[in-house]
């Protein structure tokens, strides 16, 4: 992506889940001139149930009225290029197809869980499946996001070649909106099972060695990508928890991360760091597929 204005599909669920996504999308339009197509999908199962009692035209009219009401609750109608209601077997497939049809740069979608509090289902079915397909960059936004953060754009960096596409997008996004780009590398420190007898000094030295190695790797990677002057942060811990905490500390505008191409079986075995981050972050999370 270049620094020019972008075009986004904004998923509407007609409830409160998409309110934060609408607010973030409207901010992109106001600050960057981005174009926005708000889209609600009439899924096949729900549509067939409704058609037992209503004509198709009536169902579409009711859905459009509800979509417009959701947009008006967010107070962002003037920021949208259009509001559309489409039929589809599954919402995620229709969102992906609409992105291609409208030649959009990506998708903005809300999640189930608010920024604070406990919610058993944090992403929601549609958001989870959109991230699984990941046809383009996807922003996942907390439903209760009212204002964007005043801080930097964070990039969760794996210091590998698969991060290249994602960091390019994160850098251009930061430049467009006049924000600092902060490269964040999280290094895992192995738990020493059965070594509770180790002195605290030894454990601290092991942690410091991991952090020092991480700093060296991140500096070398950043220099190779022409990002030697970017802010760099290295922390120990889990990727998801660390980036969520740092995003809150920094009042981040957004957090970006790349995504690995995992098979269905691999996704069953491995937790997606991007999905975990998108489920819990207090700011929008941009997940970017590899080139």
C-alpha cells in the first residue's frame, strides 16, 4: 500500500458490535480521506426464516433501515460512501467478495468483546472467519472504541521475512497520520520447570541474555528494512499479552502484525497470535497477510 487514501469495506452487524469499527472508519475518512462502504449481509439461514413471514423486498427494506439506524447511532453517516445490504450464504464470504468487487484495500470489522471486562466469546464468528481467510489487511476494532489513541503505531515484529509486507503497511499508515512507528519484538523466556532452586540472579541473567539477543536481532532487521531510525522496544513474555499491555501504555493509534499462512490443521494445533491480539487489544488491530 502507498500513502494515498484507501478504500475499506466496513462490516455492519446492526447491533453494538460494529459501533467501534464505524468510529475508527470515520476517523480514517476525516483524517486521511479514506472511502468507506458499509455493508450488512443477510445470511442465508436467517433470510430463509424471515421469508416465511415477509416478502424479500420487505426483508431488504427492514435490514437497510436497521443498517442506517446503526450508522446514525455512531453519528458517521456523512463519512460513508454508501450503505449496502447484500444476501450471502455466510457473512464472511460476502464481505471478502465485496472487497474484491469494490476494489477495496481491506476490511474493517468489529469484535464481540469490549475493551474492558470479561466476555467468553471475544472475537465472534464472523471476525474469526474473516481472519482465517485473511484475503487482505483486516482491522478488528473493539465495539466500544469511541476515540482513537493519541500515541504511536505499534508493529509486532517477528524479525523474519514474512513481516516485510506488514511492516511496510504499518510504516505507511504511521506516516499518513503523522504518528511514530514503534517496532516491538517480544522474546520468549522459557520457564525453568523444576528449577525453582535457581538463584534469582541466575534467572535475571538468563532473562537479560534473551533481551539482549532480541535487541540485536531487532536492530539488524530494522536496519535491513531501512527502519534504523524507528523506535525499537524489546520485551520478554507472550506476544499477545505484551502487545496488548504496550498498546494500552502507549495509547496506541493501532497495532499491526503480520500473519502466517497456516493450513486448517495447523490452525487447529496452533493459536494465532494475530487473533489473540485482535481479541484483547484496546485499540484497532491491523492484521496483514504475507505477500
